[in-house]
């Protein structure tokens, strides 16, 4: 059993940001930090004060995290990026909102005294004495302090205040992981209410010292405990916030009342809401206690039995689940169910059942799968989970070409911009007809290349997707067999493949991981027109599609040709028999794709002694479920760097260690069992966190995983982070093996998906019981027999019994750690 926390984050848009550039605009992007650790960077939106990002992330975290902060910055090419403002949400705030927060939040100024991080290790004792007791405070060490100096470190020291007296530790130069091991004593006065205050500071020779954080200890609790030792989380100086009347804690919003809940149609004006603008967010915290697999077996077996029985089943649990699921939860529930059945090898059967249910209640062919039904949402999730690599293979080269060409493309005469063409000295205005013709040629070329790539991709399409489309094609043809509905089975397939998968990916390649940055305005228009053309092909060039936008007529020859190509492609795609499906699945299982691959820079050390030099060499790395390998190029022969079973930790490296950012370390053991470290540099913070996440996930079950590590390097005779001289000693910082990002190619977590399905069903249990009473006709059926009694014979009754058993299993599980209290004396972080 394990408690798991995850954050679902959607950064929607910003409004009324201040202008940071001389042109009266800004180039905004967002950085997301969890407890001051950067984990996400959005793309930059150029030259705007009202940026739209629309980026979604899911982050898995340890349950002990405290806050998540969203920083909005202005990107500058020649100088340091400007900080515009931030929004900070405490864990307690998110925990108080079961459905999460959705709305606008005001950006607040970033105060250096509130930007604190790290923890300090203290030992506190009440020592008996004559005539009075004494307070003994031992300042042992600190970790992960904020770097305040240009060298990427700090020069920290500690001040201890009590009862009008102040004592200081020595200064540790150039370290964010200092060790002091110094002890101070104070006389205790009986009945004194003054708290013990420990402050960390960065010492500066010329300018004033920088505040690093503080801890305030409740003496009454210490009197009761007599002795405490552990890691205290450093807190900001709230005195300025209190004087200003702010109702915030640590610069974070600690109550939902601080949010402005407005819709997109109610933008916040800078004059009315503050000069820093606002940020629209969707953030949801989910804490789940995942029980052992055996506890979920009755639920999984019951749902699998219903799917196997199909429409012949007596209870139709899947239908009831759909009826009791609200529209706003349908996508989430569809994804959870889809992943559960995918893990059981029943995704195709589950979707086939949904196809039959929707066809059974559909009378008009032109409305088939057009609503946000459970079938439509489940197919969307299915294609993203099972088909993302296929999508990248087909669309990737076409999207790259559009971004690289950056041509001006426009087919709508009302939007055409006439520009000058020709060589130097011979400029002439380009006519509207020339712009339209060149645009049509460009789009015809892109559309033709896309359709050709799609037609060649039949064998590359995953077998489970082909088999699912085969079932869809057959079911629709059986439901609409007459000749007038000849195209309906093809449109049913393209409604998912083109309209809900390929077209959205073309319009927003960043959101489908096809590009690292959002498209500029010109490229976005080209992608939009290309997506419209793909939709017209997917609709089989219907008259309705042509009538909507008559200016798309120049593409009609290519569209008509594409319809024929697409129908031929679908005919081949669904022509897969059971034996071929099994053979393809077996082949793909033997050729498991890499978990992650890409270009990284590996650290190399040359020479010895005073002539030692170091550099980073560019190589292509590939991470599989067996090893981390490298090669000179993607097509070169790979050499194994680290066997997966030997990985002990994957963590970030301090920027000062190599005077470079985005460096990670993989700690492992070699064949002789000796500890080794590989240092790898990534090109951006997102790539760094993606690699760390992938390495942590594939090594999560390794034996001997480290609990601590050194974020610096061992240079000369000591570690650069904490200055300790024992190379093999205990690390000075804790590892973060549970901080990972959700990726589309993550392995399925069967127990978690079952827990999420259970959690949803528990939320609609009252509705299920009411439905059960209606179906059974028993007004007294308010409860389901439990314990060793005879199990109900109806599936809905069985489901209610399973929910009751799971609820009892959760109640019997050991309670998790209590939530943190603002006045709590100590919170152990180890």
C-alpha cells in the first residue's frame, strides 16, 4: 500500500501583463516550481501582453510537498529574463478544493525575502540546571539553500535569537549545503512566552546580507517535549506582508478567496486588478492511497466480465457508469477505464462494447460519434495512449517542414496581405491572385505529402488500433447496410483518426509533443488551413464541408484525390485478421521502443593533477527497459553506458559545479560494485526533467536506491556542495525519486487505474444504489449484504458489494501522516 500525490496542471492564458520590452510588449513564458524546484517551463509566446499557452501537465509528487508556484517571466535574448510576477498555491489550499481550482489568479510581486528554500537541521534541548534551566540549540547543517551570489552559491551563517540575546555561527563560504555543528545556550526564564528564532543569512562583504529563511520554535511545545531533533523547513519573513495587510503565507495563496473566478469573457483589467496582470489556471491535487493488487481484483474481474459479455450481459454496468458520469468528468473516467482495460488486454473489447451501445441509440448516420459520449472520449484517450508514436512517425516530418519553411500562406481573400517580391532594386507588389495561388500550391504539397505518408503507414499502425478500427468499421456497416450509407463506415473511422487525432495535432503540435515551442502567427495559420483540409478529406468531401468555407475551393482537386487515397488506406487498415493481429503484437513486443532517446552532452575529464580539464561531448542517448546506451548518431551502433539494474539515483547537479545549467547525474554501480557517476547535460529545463523522470520511473524497483546524494562534484579533495572530504560518505541532500512527470509513453499502473475507477464509483454510489432499487423493484434495497453472506446475483448489486469491501479495506489501512500545522514545532523531512 502506498500514498501517491499528483498534480494535474493546465496553464491556460495570461491577461494584461505589463510591457517589459521597449516595443511596448513582452515575450512571456511560465516556470512551474514545486517547493522552489523548477519542474516545467512553458513555451514562450512572442510579442503579446495576453498570451495563450493551453499547456497541460501531470506531475507525480511525494505527499509531503508544500506549495506549487507559477512564475511568469519575459524572455530576453541579450540580458537576464525579467520576472513579471507569480501565483503560488499551498498544498492545503488545493486539498480544500476537491474539484481543484479553475479560474483567474492575480500575479503578485516576487519579493526576495519570500523567495526562500531549503531546510535546516537542528537539535533543541531543555537542559536542567541550577538555579535555572537552560535552552541548548545545536545548529548542525542545512541543505538546498537559495543561491544568492553570482557564483551560484551562498556564504551562509545562522543567527539564533532568544530572550533578547543573539548568537551567530561561523560563515561557510560558497555552499548551499553548509555544515556548522555549533551549539549555543540561553538561560530559560520560567513563564517567558518569547519564541526561539533561528535565521539563516547569506554573508556579503560589501552589500547588505541576504535573508535565506527562518524557523520560529514554539517554546511551550519544546518545554513539553524536552528534546527535539530533525529538519526544519525554512520559512520566509512575513513581517512585510503582515504590515501590508496581505492575507498570504510564504507568498502563497492560502485561501480560495484570493482567486478571481471569472470566465474568459470577463478579462481582468490592469487598472482594476493590479498592474501585474492575471493568470488563468486549472490545478487539481489528487491524493490516492493505493491498496495491494489483490484488493482490486474483485472490481477488475467484475468489470472485465461485463466487457466480455458485451451487449448480452444482464446488468450493463458500462451503460450505467456512463449514465451516472457527469459531462465534466467523462474524459477523466474514460481515460481511467481505458487504461484499466488496456492493462487487462481488453481495450478492443471495451471499445467495441461502447461502439455497439452508441450505435444502438443512434438513428441518424450524420450524428454518429459526434457527441462527447463515453465512446468518443474513450477513443480519444485510446489513440493518445496507444498511437502517439505512430502519430509522430506520420506527422512529424510534415510538421517539421511547415515550421522550417515559414511561408506566408492564406486562402481567404479577406485576410490576404499583399507584400513586395523580387530582388534588390526590382521590388513589385505581389498581387492577391499570386498570393492565393502560391498558398494553394504550398498547402497542396503539404496535404499530398501527409496523405502519402498516411497511406504508407498501414504496417506501422499498432495492431491493437487496427483491430479496434476493424470492429468499428464492421459495427457501423452492420448498423447502416444500405448503399446510401456507403461512406458512413469510412467516416466513422476518420471521425476519430482525422478529426479527433490528426487534426488537433496539426493545429497544436506543441501539445502533442511534436514541437518544443508553439508556432508563430504565420506558421499557426498554415497549420490551421492544413488541418481544415485534413478535416475535409476526413469528412469524405461532403457538401456541408465545402459549403462552410468556399475559399477552400483551390484545394478541392487534392481533397478529392485524398478521399480516394484515404478510403483505400482505411480498407487496408481494417483488413487485419486475428492471427495477423497476434503476430504483429508479438513482433512489436520483441522490438520494444526506447523509453526515451535524444541528444545529450556527457561530461569527459582529461588529464590528471593540475592539468585536469573537463568538457561535455555531444552524443545520442537511448534509454530502454534494460540499459542507458549511447552512440555518435541515432543510426550508429550503440554502446551500453549503464545497465538499468545498476542505477541508484538520478538527480540534478548544482549549476556552479560545471558553470552550466541543466546538468543531471546518474549514480550507478559498475560491474565490480563500485559507485560511479555519469554527468549529462540537457539543453533546457523541460528536457532535464523529462530525462530525470524517465530514469526514475524505469529504476523505481531497483534494490539499493539511494536516499541521499551530493548535488555537487568531488573536485580535488572535497565535494563542491558541502565541502566534505569523504568521497563515499552520506550525501548532503535528499534524493527526489518520487518526483516524476506523466508522459504519454509511461507504462500502465494497473493498481492506480483501478483505484481511480473505484474513487469515481464511490463518488456516485448514491446514484448507483438508487438505480439498483429501480432495476430490482425493491424499495427496501437500500443496502447490499456484506460479509460472508451470499453475494448478489445482479451485476450492479455485485458492484455495490465490491465498493463496500474496498471502502472497508481503505478504512482498515494504516492512516497516513497528519497534515502539517502552521504552528507545529517540527516536521521531519527525512
